[in-house]
C-alpha cells in the first residue's frame, strides 16, 4: 500500500480519530479501515488533499464520505436489500397467509371475503380429519428422516473412510445425480415402479411377494429417494472431517466396529444428522405431489391444502400454519441440542 | 437490542391494522338469491390480438401434440393468426380459481363452474350475434340455468356427456351394469377402485342413494339437506375403504386404469379413448342407476385482453366440423346439430352419445353448484351449499 492510496481525495482528516475502539474492531476487515493502521509518518502528508484542487469532485466521493462517518447508515444501506427480501417478500407473504386464515369465503361463488372469523381454526381443531392428516404427515416426515439417516450413516462411513478416491467420486456423483433430474419425472418414475405388475412387482415375483402398491409405504420410499441427498451430503462431509486416528485409537482400546461407530462417529456426526434432518423433515412435511402420484388415497397436509386452495383459500391458509408451527418447534428442538451453532 | 424488541410489536400493530381495515370491508354479503353483476357485452369482433389464452378440459383444445389425429388448433391459428395458449384444468374448482386471476380469456366451464363465474362477475355475457354458428346448437342445450341468467347468454355450448363407469377388461371379466361394485364395502375389486377427487363427486353418491335408498327422498343429487348429505358422506366413507386411488388428472386416470392399478371406477369417455389409443384394455358403460354428467360451455372472461381472438375461437369451436372433432375426441354429445350430419362417423357418434335424445339426458344429472335453496323444488327444507360439500369431502378422505 502506497501512501497515495491512503490519501484518496476527500478523505476526511478527522476520520483517523473518529471511530471508537469498539467500532474499530468491528470494521477491522473493511479495506477503508486499514488506513487506521497506517504508521504515524503518513500524518505528514495528511494535508495534501486540501492543496490538491477541489475536494468535493464527485457525487461518489460525497456519498462515500457521508457513509464513512456514519457506520450505522452504512450497515443499514448494505443490509437493506437482503432485509427487504427477507422482510417483505418472505415474512410478508407469511404474514399475508396468516391474515387470510382469519378470512372467510362466499358459500356460493367461493370468493374470498375479508372479515375476521376464527371459524377456520375451529374447523381445523374440531374436525378429526384435519388432526389425523396433520399427525399422519408428521409421521411420514419422521419416517423419511429416520430412513434417510439410517442409509446415510453406512454410506457416509464407506465413502469417507473406506472407498478409494475414484469410488468416492463415483458415489458422490451417484448421490447428487438425481438432483439434476426434474422433480415430476422422478415422482412419475416411482409411480411406474410401484404400479400393479410394474418393475417392483416383477422383481419381487420370484420370491412370491409383491410391491406395496400406492399408499403410505410407497410415499415414504419416494420421499426418502427425493430428499436423501440433503441428508447424505452433510453426513458424508462430517465423516470426512473426523480424523482417522480417532478410529485407530478406538480399536487400539479394544472397541469393535459397531462400538466405534456408536460411541465415536455418531456423537461427532450429530450436528450433521440434525442439519440434514431439518431438510428431510421440512421438505417431506410440505410435499404433496408425491402424495398425489404414489400415495394412493393417502391424504397429507399438502394435499388437503391443495384441494382447499381453490374452494376455501382461508381454510387452506389456516391449515398451512400447521406445518409452520411444526417446523418452528422442530428448529427449536434442534437449536436446543446446539447443532445449529455449526451451521 | 432495541430494534429486535420493537420488531414483533410493530408487526403486531400493523397486523391488527390490516385486520381492522379488512373487517370494514366485510359489510357486503350475498343473499340467498343469485345476484349477477351487470357487465358489458362485446358489440363487434375486430382485428385479432395475436393470441388467446384458454383454460379447458383435457381434449377440448388439441393441437395434435397429445394425439396426432386430434388437431383443430393449427388450422385456427393459420386462419385467424391467433396463437392458442392452452391450460388444462383438472376440476371445475381449479378453473374458477384460474379465471379469477384474469390471465385467461376463455374457459370451457361445466355447469358447476359457470354459475359461480357468472355470479362472481368473472365472465361477461356473450353476444351470440357475433357467433354465426350459435344458431345450430341443439335445443336441449340452449337457455340452461347454469349458463343463461336474466335473459342474458353467458356461454356457448360445447357438448355434454355422462361420467361413465370405466373398467379394465383384464380384471373385470363381465361387463358391469351397475355402480354397486364401486360402492360396496365387500366389493370384489377392493383396493382397485378409482373415484373422482372433487367435492362434486358427492353427487355421485347421491345418485347411487336415489337408486338404493329411495326412503331418503333424494330427487336431485345437487339438492341435499343435512340428513341426505350425511347419508351420502356415509356411503362415500364406505367407498373410501375400497378405493385404491382418487384422481383428478385425466392422464393419471389413464395410467391407473390401463395399467390395471385400478380395475374399475368413475371416469370420462376421453380417458377411455386415450387408454384405448395406447392399447389399454379399457371399456366404459353408463350404469342402470344413471350417472352424473356435465354440460360445458365456452365462457369469456370479463377481463379478457384478447376478446376478438376469443370470439373467433368460440365461433370456430362451434362450427359443425370442429365441434364434431371435439365431441368425438372427448367422447361426448356435440352441441351443434350439424355435427351429427355429413358423415357416417358423425351419425354413429351422435347415436352412441344420444346427442339429440333428451330422454337419455334425463337420467344424467348435470353438474350444478349446490346452494342453500333446494333446486328440487322443496321449499320447507334448507339444502347444503358447496362449502359444506367441500368440508364433507375432506372428512370423507380422512
């Protein structure tokens, strides 16, 4: 860094002393603040700007000077766009959803009428079909999560600690490849797999068995397939970070393979499992297309919302709050375990 | 720290403001009768706007991409220079919702959708003088309650048909004549029955009850009082134990019935036709109990941005030639009388689908939106409206 760099036109002399030590620490990474750490000898040339023609040459200079002395405005300006995105578009739509849940519809035209009523919530809480659907969906989401975790553990172990680099790359592609295919294509493939007399039935026929057909089992398998990469990738990368000598130490002390996995690997992998489970759980909770195609007559939260969205949007909105609450509780429990600190 | 504490408070304050503001607007409510907004009618058909956006049932607007033999869009596009953008609607409810968005110019509305659209002010009256082919519509389809209100015409009829019982001949050896096997808890086809996924399907249960439990006193499946609705829901819950799949996507229905995942169930003739075109062993029948059905009309959006192309399409689709193609592709009775003439094929088709046989259609209960006023003529009873049907439907599917 040359002295000239520190003395850009319009650099306010008092700025050298303006920031308090607290702000200094906070902004130490900002390039402009490196000027603060310049040796005292540059102070000699400090007066140059005043002799170098007009100081307020451009608007950009004005703005940068204005922002420089007002760190709060600076931070606000930087965060305004992302905050708008989060606040207006993201949370705003959630707020609208919440408001709509208190509205009602015209019984004939099924047009939405803005009015305050608790009818939709009463309906959801008193009608057993909604409770059964909510519980069923949570059950399915948990099953998908457990199944994904159970599959990700051995796969992660093999990929991170056993497989050759070539094999590892191949498996990594294998895990992520399904993400490149269209969602509907994958769901429809599973629909064909589970169809009566379809590939699964054909495969199981020699053993005298048949596929589960469309229903909850088929739905859990399809969703596990869809969301498995979101569990497998964090578990695999967490496995790679565990030093091999921990495993060696464990076996030196006489632990068998399973004991090593159980007492060494799983506790270290817990954050990865929880991070992965947030994806598998919440994605399964919100899915409805898979349920429509392979779920047979299984109703989940998503299908109930989808069937009400045309006829009774406020009821759909009220029911849409259920998965939000469930996910918030899930995140809260995950936070309590401390796993989110690693994210 | 101050900000984080103030944020929820501010959110709460703004929320209550919004709620209060919304509450103010709730004064306007609809009475028992059907109020129809006064909307202007087109007076002339001008230059084409270059495109027309249509929501239609599967098989109504075909450009040869689903079935190479079904194409009446390409010629229209060439002749009028209106590009047709089609969206297939799965249920009447979806169509109503999409029409409210205002992006679509035309909809092929069934009776249960059309009343809601008219009353909601979503569709404009049609000037039939701008549609030369309107004069050839069969009498049975003119002036129906569900597309003609207060002396104004809102729809240009396309055709009508019944929701048939379709069955896979590999699994159902003997041609069925009754719906009974699709409703019974001890059905031999338990687990392989398919049913239509919409609250309007409650009417199918009511039709069955009319035949099997006359003491319930149902005379019109769309006029059910509380007890009658409860009986229908009971029957549907029984059916739920034997149903394998509910469908509302025509292509899903095709895959289900032709693969044998479903053995029999309610369907549309177009599903049967598509399945047969793919080599599926599927047949259909109109059972002795009668059936629900539909009568569809083209309706133009009140917010249409392409009214000229929309009128051109309505006239095009009502011409004898195109109407015959649509009717034969979907498997329904055409609306245009002349679509039953001109060729042996046309005549046979109209005979099969009883195009001009009004007695036949007395057995078929055309989809209508259920309202509080009993449309079967009872004055002392209050009937259940579609919202109650919607809630009942959620209960049925559990």
